[in-house]
């Protein structure tokens, strides 16, 4: 369990909090490129870690992220006009470039006035179908990260996201919890084996053992953990699912073709980004794209039905404890296990059911939760490191070699040979040890 103080430490992400200061030291995905589909399209109202911004694409296709309030009189730029390589405030016509340069001030005759002021703008990059921004101190800006899926053609990559109505930590926890896969997701895993040309089906081939042994290593990018099944006797292969956890809130999934990231919108909501990719497979072409998204519950219809899009998040009659989080209870009697639509809705229901911010002082962690425990520790250590003036973990790592793995190794062999590019800094005691109490 966590103390109340440490639970608050890792969950609160405002600009003046220790965790908020730490998270702002990283390049963070904030939107998909498709959210700003063309030059001079509608600006996007963006909230990240409790701060409000406007994102827009100028006439040349370049993306800018500015503070939402116009620096003149704080009118929202979300209702502004995107035109002529800038965004214009409706109130007095002040116009801003993507870098915050004041281009026009129609109500100020002095032509030199605009040269003395500047809107607050943030560094932005666009790569891998995502728009990234940096919100930390300018003099501490790290190198922009580079992932292998940045280089694949658009036809070989699927970008999708869901919006969850709870704190980012409890959404992320499900990504580092291997033992829930063949319990909560029983129905979906059975169907996954029938899907052709999808690496997602790799999870369906694992031994259906709900109590894997967990081994965790600290690494230069965060940590990695292996869920181990079988391999107890000579001649018996060990089935291994390696998850790479990249600080502060990204994972390379064991299915080997999926990267995910959970970004706080504020303390009570978050964005769960998904990127499927393959160097050769054209997974973004139909029908493979639609089959994938529908199977995992990331198609638009499924997300809207569960209030997991921006425009449905605040709609009436949201999933809640009174309506069983929109669970189909009758389907349980018909042989279904969870009563929820698919993977995405199953995970969302269980993590939201713990409340907007889970009270971790009441948790009774088990050996299979070793990676969850390590994630808590990583966040605590990250906040402490930044508070003491240190450099955040992972910002200098070579992310091109970081991967998840789903494979088997012969009895007695070290599973770490499956991920030779991962630099292990410490081997942490895993699930073979009694569950520890976190302070």
C-alpha cells in the first residue's frame, strides 16, 4: 500500500506540485495529428496537467500550442480565427504566430508595440501521427525522443486514443498488470486467436495462467518487467512477456507492435494514446484497421457509447456505480465473463470503479503486483529527483532499441536475452518475494 502522502504525490499533476514539475520535464504527446486535420482548421481546446491551451495548425501546416487566454485581455483563443499563418483573437484582433510572435495589434496604432510583447508558446514537434509538446523550463528542455515507429509509413501505423474519467496512475497500472489479462479479458483473448495478421493475437497464445511469476529490472529508461509462465521443469520452455515501461507514463507492449502512453488531462481525467505499428504490415489499410479498432473497443461507436471521447466525456448518464458502469449484466448469465464491450471498456470500467483518484492506503498488494509496486516507486523517485535538482530518468536513453517481447526461451535460459538493447541498472526482487509495503 502507499501512504496517503505518497498517493497524493504521484497523482497530483498541477504546475506547482512535485509530480507536475517532474512530468513537465518530458516531451509529452498531447494530440493526434488527425485532431488538426488541415491548415487553418478549427483550433483545438487542449487541457494537459490541469493547464489550458489552444492548439492550431497554421496556413503552412505547422502546429502551435499557446496558452488559451489571449495575452491582451485573456479572451479564449479557442474561439479565434485561424488565418494567414496565425490565430487571431476575436476580441481586439490581436494575431499570434505558432511561436507566440505578435503579428498584428489592430487596436494599437504604434507599429512597434507588438515587438515588445509575446504570447506564451510551447515547443512543439509532430512525429509518428502525434503532436508533442514540452511544458517545462526552457533551459532544461531535453532532446526530442525518437521511437522506431516514427519511421514507418502512415499505412503501417494506427493511431487511436480514449479519454478516461479518472487519474492517470490507475489507468497506467492496468498496462503493467499482466495477471489481469486472462481474467478480465477472457472473452476478448478467445476471439483474438481468430484474427488474422494481427500481432494482438499473440496474447491469446500464451499459457492461460492467471498467476504469472513477475521479475522486474530497473533500466536507464525506467524499468522492465517479465511475466513468466511455465518453464518449471527441464525440457519445458519458459513463456515470457516483457513489458518496457518508459518514464514517466509510456509502455512498449509485449505484443511487440503496440506503444501506449497515458497523459494526464488533469487530476481526474487522462488521455490513453495507442500506436500500433509494423515495419512491413499495412495495418492502417482496410479492413485491418477497422478490425483492430473494433476488436479492442477503440472504434468511434464503442468509445462514444462509453463516454470515452472528448465530446462525450461530460454527456449525461455517464458510466457510474448506479448503472454498473454500463455493464451488460444479462450477458454474464449467457456465458460472458465481464459484461463489457471489449478490452478498452473492461479496463476503463475497473479503473474508474476505484474512484476519480484511488485510495491506495487500502490496497493489499500481492506478488503478481510487483510491476505495479515498481511503477509507484518510479514515480515517487522521479518527483524526489526533480525536487532535488536532478535530471529526469530516461530523457537521454536510446528509445530506438526499446521494445516489448512475447516469446519463449528454453528452460534455464535468461529471458533478458530477448531484449538485448535494454540497459539494466538494477535487478529488483520480483514476485518470488513477499509483497512489500510501500512507504
